[in-house]
């Protein structure tokens, strides 16, 4: 398929309003799904914390966090008692997939994971047993960039969320934004995945070449942990039963909109990733009021 830049559409509030599904009156934690987050390491425990908080604020029923016990889970449970814990065999970093993958409705992997060889082999074992599309972020993407032959193991319609540098490592460096978008379109088609190219005006590229440029968000969101929050939002939506395509569209838009709401109290300089999470409640409420 020959992709054209004219394929790009703006991701508007009308599109997102049409995607959003209110929580049914008789919903329960089982019907809202069970999500699995694989994240965190000795040097980056906060990434797992941010992703887990965002996932729980995005509507899933139950969340399992699989991570090193000593360096991540013992800290996480103090801040997020709602999460269930799955202990990795290694106390410092991810080394082996948990046994409960099949019973979960969705999975996200990557925030704060680290890229050592044992973690890389753990990711390979995970990719070899996946029964559904997953969300791949951060160090999981960096590991794939070093082992490109593993990209073919990704389940169809998995969501990859690279920032510019991560995507350049996956698909080789581009000279400009337009060239990078064209490479992302080719990449999405080749591996049958959804690419969320993060940045100001984050862009979603579907496997069929359709490309959507987000219209929410601001430069204050260019801060550590913002991508971890997006991963959590996407996990929450995918767990609830949104299709991968609608998960990407709704999640990216809401992530940016929460950042815009946060900016009403903060400045571009002072905004941090936690501010985005704190505004998710207002963001979801706005869906019922046509984003007023």
C-alpha cells in the first residue's frame, strides 16, 4: 500500500465523544475487566507507580502489577492499596512473565523496566505466549529496537507508544517529522500494529495507514512520567473492552485533555505527570458534558 500524508486526519472531540461508552449502571469490578501491568525496576520504581495510578483512574475493575518485590511492590502498595501484586523472581528487575496472563483482559509492559539481558529474555518469553493485543512502551520498545526480529511476535493490533527517539531506534533516524510519519505508517502496516508517536500533537497510525493527529495537550506535558501515565490510561481503556483502535484514539485524546485541565492550575514549567492523573476524573466527567 502506498501511504500518503493526505491520509492524516485531526482527532477531534466529536470523534472521541462517539467512541466513549458510559459505565453501565449495573457494572461490577468483574465486568470492568482485569488488567496486568509489567513495569518498574530498582532504578525506576516511580514509572510503575504512575502507570498503575493512571490505569486505576481510567476505569478498569482490577489491576495486577507484576514487578520486583523489594524495589517496586513494597513501595507501590503504600501508595496504591487498590492494586494486586505479582512478585517477580528477581528483586531488582523484571525477569520472567507471570503465570496469570491468560486470565487478564489486557496487558501493558515497559515503563521503568530497564534493558538488561535478563529483562530482555523475560520480554521474549512474554511475547511468545501472548493471547491478545498488548500495550508496549518505554524500555520494552528499547529492547525490541535491539532485537528487531522479535517485532514479528507482537500480536495483531498491539499498541506501541514510542516517543521520537524510541521510534527512531525502531525504524532508523528520520530527517524531519514528515519522513518519520511516513516511516511510522510503513512500520504499522508491516507489523500490523498501532503506533502512537508521542509528542506535541501525538499521532496515531493504524495498520491500514489511517493517521490521526491529536488536538489536545500542551508543552508542559513534556516531563518525566507523562508517557507512563499514557500507558496506564491505555491499559485501563483496553481492559474495559474498548477495541485497540478506539483505545488509542480515546486514550491519547484524554491524556492530552487531562494535561490541558492541569494547566489551568499549573504552568508549563510546573506541570508534572501526577497532575495529569489528578485531572483524569474531571476529564472523564467532561465526556458526559461534551467537553465543556
